[in-house]
C-alpha cells in the first residue's frame, strides 16, 4: 500500500503539473491577442501570467 506521504506528494505534483500545463497553454493562446497592446516578449508575458 502507498503511504500517505507518497500520495500527498503525488497529488501536489499532479496539481502543479496541470496548473503549469494550463498556464502555458493559455499564455501561448492569449499572447497573439495581447501582443499589439502590451509590447513584451513571450517569455515576459509568460512569467507575468504565472504570478
């Protein structure tokens, strides 16, 4: 049987991975729309999105 600690780590990893994946997808999808208004690099907009 899996220990509670292992399950908790697995849950945190899954949550982090899904948030990271959706954040990356959204930032890539939204960047073309925000580019004309905000003159920033894709990397900068991605970091701003994460905050």
